[in-house]
């Protein structure tokens, strides 16, 4: 039985109490520690980051910022290697983890809209039901798991979903790739997913007050 080794995702800030007097520089140091500790990190099951980078489908990270809040997307990046993936190995109409190994996971440090779904700060797994012309993408609060299977127990914790059309890539894409394209003002942007001849993009924007 595999015992997961997990890299913390969103650490709680550490508050250090003091009795009596102290160095005036300590509050600034504490504030710096809290800022560093709150930075998101990828969640790994039974592996270190160095080991995950050496996998056949290595882990990849995409950092982004929306509305002044930082975020991180983590995914395993498989390659086609002469196979037909979408529609064959990953059949249309069947839930797919949008990656390999651990679930594709989105870490948010502030409230954010993803594909029109409003999310609070926290961590969410993503998976899709791909089709030839449209994908349905699901957001889920369960991230502390392996990426498959996506059964009823996993789907019971879905928090929202949206659809996105499939576009054709300019050229075949060998390795699954996520990228973030910010808007000109940097206030929002789009995630772009590309693999084989398929491109899917969905908006990410701040929650308006």
C-alpha cells in the first residue's frame, strides 16, 4: 500500500508570540515568513519534486496572477509517443484527468472565477469530459488523491463545471501543455490547453465585488 508523501499546498501563516520585550526587527521577519509560507505549491503523492520531474510524464507548473492574487496550476505532462490519445486512449465522453499521475490541480490565493465558476481561495482538482467539438471541465474540492479513477466518490465533491469549445492547433502538439495568457492589463486571462490537434481555452478572472 502506497503511503502518500504530500507537499503542503496552502500553509497557514505562523504567528510567533513573545513574552516581554524583543528585537524591533522581529515583526518584519514574522511578516516575511507568513508571506513565504502562504505561497501555493504542488501536491505530490509518494514522491519528491525531484522525482516527479523525472517521471515519464513529468510534473509541470504554471504560475499566474489574477486581480492581485497569485495562483499555481500543477499537472503531469504526458506525451503522445505515436499514439492517438484523445478519442482513443482517452475516449470521448469519459472523464479524463487532463494530465497524468496526480490530478491536475489549481491553487488559488484569493477568490477567482474559472470558466465562470466562482471559487474561494483554496485548492481544486480539474478534470474534463472531452468531446470532438466541446469539452466539459469540472472543478472539484478533492485534491489529496491519485488522479484516477474518477468515480462517483470523486465526482461527489464537484463544485462546478463549464464547457469550452475545441479549436484546431496550428501544428500537432506532442506533449500536453497548459499555458496562461494574461489580458493586456493583467487583470484577468485565459488558460490554454493544447494536445495533439486540439486546443481548449477558458477564462480566469477576479471575483467582482
